[in-house]
C-alpha cells in the first residue's frame, strides 16, 4: 500500500490573523479580498488570459469577462443604480448572468436573484419586499412578469438582450468602496412556512 503523503506540508498558506466578527474571535486570512468584485480582480490580476468562465462550450478569459462586467456596470449606473440599490434578476443560466452578478457587486449594489419558476404573485412579493429599483429579465419570461401597477417602486425593467446591446466597448463605471460586511446578495427562501423571506449575504460570506 502506497505511503500516504502529507500534501499540506508543500502548500504555503497565506498569513492568518485573529479578528472579531459578530461578537466572536475567529481566524481569518489577513490579505483576503474584502468584496466579491475584489475577489474577481484577484483572479484577473493573477491570470488575465486564463479561463474565467466556460459555458455551453464557449470559454471566456478573465480579461474578456472583466471588460463585459465593466460595460454592464456602466449601463446600470447610467440608469441610476448605485451603492446599496437592489437589482433583481429573472434569468436562466447564461454567461451574461455571471457578468451581471459581478457588475452589480462592482457598483456596491445588491443582487436579488428571482426564481424563474415563480408565478407573478410570488415575483410581486419578492420585488416589493426587496425594494428592487431595477429588474433585468429574459425576454422569454416577460409574459409572467408582474404588472407595473403591482410593483410601483420598480423604476426600470430591462431585458438582458437590451442590456447587452447597450454595452459600449471600453465604457465602465467606477468601482464602489465596499466593506466586507456590506450586503452583496439578497436570497429569498422558498416560503414553505409563510411568505418568502430575504436572507442577506455579505461580501464576506
């Protein structure tokens, strides 16, 4: 039987320090990324030509994805999205969804993913409860969207196709100053015991 090797001895761990979080002292990486977008930037800096995303056989490098993230962030910012604003997304799996996630994080806004199988009443609840200002949706799902009257605080509805079309090469929005305890995602529960409730995930999570 082959002798078990201690692979851990050959891995150089980054510096670790103790910090207080939520009333507890825990061990943390000292030089960690402090936001979701900063984490992406680490990968971009380390390997710009490497694969950041592989979807349906198509590969996208970190550099190419960074360019698309910057363009999408500029489109969102031009429509009034800023730090702590909620951006809802009603999208199936697609490459531009990944870019949207990081574009929202780049602006310091909060992404609210919506379940594409939900009916209009459930979508209405989540959109209103989250306070979403802008909705990005797949055109194929448009017939199931709530009415504008039912979601009065929702200022902008933008199809993912129109969002991509509005992207201009080289145009970006400034990277927001985000703390790791700021909320990055607002994920809603299934609502099996009542109305769906929003669970806040921070950049540190």
